[in-house]
């Protein structure tokens, strides 16, 4: 039995910790916050398996100026952060080359295609199947001008194996009476899933982890030091020696990787949400607006409205106008927008984003006792359970269920990752 430390108690870290426990390891999780209190707390709660297009693409680059200059648009690049962001943007532009986009699309389609089954296995193992709901999902367009774009998206997703149905305005109203009548058309993803509450889900994972003997430490890890065949953790509470460590620290992961000789171009996609505690019954399923680029999800704690891609790092304070924009979008999309200010929770969190929109699922090229699972951008909830399964198999030296080459930690440096055989033995 190996002693393994997982750095990060978000949804990726906790699913990884449970997956390692199932293999018989003694696992400890380190995070200065409680389970699910970071980016996992505020996500849309919806398994967005249809999002298989990398953020960097020729189409997104064409749309970026319009989105940036729209005061309520979905893209924000704070001016005072631009000097620090410029090197990342250069890599983002490079990732938008058609060949790179197609490789990224294939990798995301494979990862997302395995996501729901992996979540079902994870939750069945701990008796929490009820946390995942077969809800369906609607993507809607307000303007008839979007009909061609919707048809194109439907055809593309069908080619990738997604079950997508076309909906006219009257069909949208029948499916979702809570939506505004001013909508033109939409797409219905009948097989989509959501969770009842993402924070409650991560806490449930943590409870099961502790019940099986796992240890949760409210401490930050400042440095990882490879020592022989093990790792020394430097934490807020001193040092601790383990045989292996998994970095799943979200938007802070690149700092730990830098101390291990790896330069990872990770940026922070700052996500905003409003949660309306009294409007949890306003919708029957998650609804996304194609034009407004936001998602509304009914949860056990209320109706959540999530949106924006704001690349602004970890230090800038939240921008109040983002919450005003979310209210504006909700008013336009809901049949009855009353109560948008009645006890609404405003939240901003940090999503870890790499230029090619792919996560890192790998081991260190020189130190196979160190593994990585981070960089899932706004798909952390979607991809967490399958990431955990793939990482544990990688550590055990087993043939991967999916091709892991696109998720190498060294893909930005040109170095090769440690061969699979190096990690065999203890996992």
C-alpha cells in the first residue's frame, strides 16, 4: 500500500483521491480550503459533454473583438492584466491553427464522451447515484438569424455521436414554460446530465473519502521536493513525506509545477455566477443561451446563472458589472424575471485554463512519483471522474482507456513524458 498525497480538494482532486483509495492506497488530501470551496463551488452544475471545440479556434478569434467590446459580452481581458497575459495569448493564437484545433477536438470528444459513465461508476461506488440527474439540456437562440448556426452545430454534433433534436419556439415553450416567449429556436440534448448541487457533490465525495480512512488536511502545499523514490511536501503545517503526490490544485497547479522544473502556460479563467435561492423551480433543466453565452441551471439551492470568460489572473478583485450583466441576461431569458435581487448570491472563482483547452493528465518526465491532473478550464466537473480513472490507470502502468498523448504535461516544452513502464509497481 502506497502513501499518496493529493494536492487540491476540488472535484478533480476528490475524485482522484477516491479512485486511488479504491486501488488500496492510503491517501491524504491537502487544501487550504474545505472540499469544493474553490472553483468547484460555483460551476454551472451541468456535464457539458457537447463542448468539444477548443476555445482557441479561427471562429473564436473572429468573434473575439465583438465579444470583448460588448459591455455585456462573454469575453473580458482586463487592461491592467494584459501585459502579463500577452505570452499566454500568443500561445492561444498558435493553438488556433486548424490542425491543432482538430486534434484538440478529437481529444475533448474522447474525454467528454467517457465522462457520464465515469461519474456513474464513481457515484455508484459511494452510494450517491442520486447526486447525478438525467436532466437534458437546451441551447436556445433568440434571433432567427441564428438558425443557420444552430443547424450547423446540430449537424456537427450529430457527426460526433451526440443525440441532438431541433426545437422551434413552440417546442421550447412546451419543454420549458419558464423561458421567455421571445425565443426563436433551440437544440435539445435529451441525454444530458446535471448534478443537484456541485458543492454538495464534492462534500459527499469528501465524506466517503474520510469514511474509508482518508485524511483531509486544511493546509496549503507550497513546494514539492522529489526525494529518492518519494516526495517531500512543504506545507503550511510543516513537511510531510509520501511515496507519491498528485497535483490537482486547479489554477495554482502551475506554481507547484514550476518548482519541479516544468513551465506550464496556465492562465486563470475567472468565472462568475448568480444563484437565486427562491427560483430553483424556474426551469426544469439547464438552459444555455447561444447569443448571451451564459447557462442557467436549476439546483437544490436555487437557480444558478453562470457566464463569462475573464482572463484576469488570481489577484484582481471581482468586477461588479459582471453580476449586473448576469442579471440582464436572466431578465431577457426568463418568462418571469422577478426576484433577481432577492438574496442573490454573487460569486467569482478561478478556473485553470491552458492555451489548447486540454487538461494535463500525466506524470513528471523525470520524477514518476509526481503526477498531475489540472487545467480543465470550465469543464472540471464534466471531466473530473474520467480524469481520475485515467490518472490512476496511468500510475498503475495499465493500458489507458483513452489516448493520453494530448494531455502530456510536457507538450508545451517539447520534452517527452515518463514512459508508462516507469510508474509500474506500487499503484
